[in-house]
C-alpha cells in the first residue's frame, strides 16, 4: 500500500467514525482571518492538551471556556484572571495551566490583538514559542490549529514516518498532500486521528 492509498483509507475510516466535521474545520482554518477569540481558544486548547489526553480536555473544555469569558476578550480575562482560575480549578486541578492561559490573555491585552497577531504571522513558530507551555512541538500544533499549513511531529506520526521511510513528518505529510490535494494540516489531522483511534481500539 502506498502512502497516498494508506491516507485515503485512513480518511475514509476517520470520516466513518464521525470526524468529518473536524476535518472540514481544519481545512477551513486560515491564519489571515484569525480573530482574538479564536487565538485565545486554540492557544488554551493546546496548553490544556499538553501532557493530557485530548479526550479528557474535550470533556472539560466547554466548562473551561465559560470560566475564561468564552474567549470573547483578552482584556476581560486579564482583568478577572484570579476569578477565572478559581472557577477553572473546579473542573481541572492544574493551576499552572490556568495561570498560563491568563498569562497569554494578558500578553495579548497589553499589545492589542491587532498589533500582536501581525507579528505572529511573520514568524508563527518562533512567535508562538514565546507563550507559556508552548514549546517547539506544541507551537507547531497550535500553528496547525490556527490554519498554518504545517504538520506536528506527534509520536504517532513520527512512528508512521519511520515505518514509511521519510526523513520527517513534514516531508511525509507534504508528499501525501501534493498527491491527495488536501492541505498538509488536514493530512496531519487525518493521520493523527486514525492512528489515535487505532491505538485505543488495540488497547481495548
């Protein structure tokens, strides 16, 4: 089976499992049109997912969003930071992550999103790594979620690229993207979701 046929099979399976809307969402993401709320939400999502299972964060994220003003305003979160953190602790007992979310909001509020975001657009991976809890790999994860056409070197994808003989996850996803017509960020998502689901089934 070629990498492209493997991807096509994986995509059909992921859609059959009910993740078609997730694929459509990832395909539609565009960094040029990113709003302040989208940036705050996606940054918080990646911060919370760091070291946590995605399914655990997903179950709690609606409540966490309410705790942080539903991501409507960095200024509002910054002004009510301690209250936001205290409420969030009822859902997830990790104060450092909640503090990191407030720190991001304060950074955006101090610059103003209209000034902050254009600077990120110039060098997204470097700029995003300046945020708390965002390192080299999570910066790529966040960039992908914000619509930049990159692939995250997640452990699932790293194992797959080794199996298929590619030098990097970016190279593997790039080759599949060119042949399939899907953006790199969508290839990343499909392969990750397929491999993540398969691991769960194999462990059951």
